[in-house]
C-alpha cells in the first residue's frame, strides 16, 4: 500500500473493484469535506435499490452484499 495515499482512497478502490454493478463515490458535505459513502446501481443483477448511502466503507460493503442477495432472490425462478 502506498503510504502517501489516504486509506479511504484504497477502500474506495476496493469497493469499486468488488462491486462493478454500482458506481461508488463519496458525497461532499456543505462544508466541502467528504461525507457519506454512496453506491448508485447500474446493473440490476447487482442490487435492488437505486442508491445505497452509508456512513463508512465497511457498512457500504455489507449493504452491497445484502443488495446482491436480494437481487439474486428476485431473479431466482419460483
């Protein structure tokens, strides 16, 4: 890991690599600082909610795993 790159940048890159069906980004607060972690759905096979917003990267990772499970259940034949 490059010690000059903030850990949040590495977390963002890992989330993007692990969840290509979402556009993953950080919101910007009114004071200009980075805020919530956001995932916008681009592939219906990857989730069910259009947007997922979480406080941190691990919470977002868990939420996206739930999204994938929900999408899989909807696609499964009955």
